[in-house]
C-alpha cells in the first residue's frame, strides 16, 4: 500500500484477507478432486492443488498471527 509506505500496518490488514482466501481455496480444490476422470484429468487435475495452496496459505497466516500477536494479559508471554 503506497500510502502506508514507512508506516506500521495493523496485522488484521493481512490476516483477514489471507484467511478468507484460504477458506475459499480449500473447498475449491476439493471440488476439483471430485470431478477428475480419465477425460478431464488435465483440466481438473491442477485445480486440486488449490487445496494444497489454501492449506499452505492458512498455515502461513496462522504463523504470521502467532508472530504478530501481543503479550498475554494473564501471563505476559508471547
């Protein structure tokens, strides 16, 4: 975001869209897996990788959230 150059960005600005995209990619990839047959494998086969991409994006988003969260109000740990 060019208007935020050099300024801090709230973590939710990245976490919310990434979570939404991950939640859309996984079912989309699984739907492609249902429609793979001998005639359409080249068309629907690569779409199965959407599920892998969605899981990887979800894992990366979760790791980012863990890294950017603040201190615990009870114990003071990160």
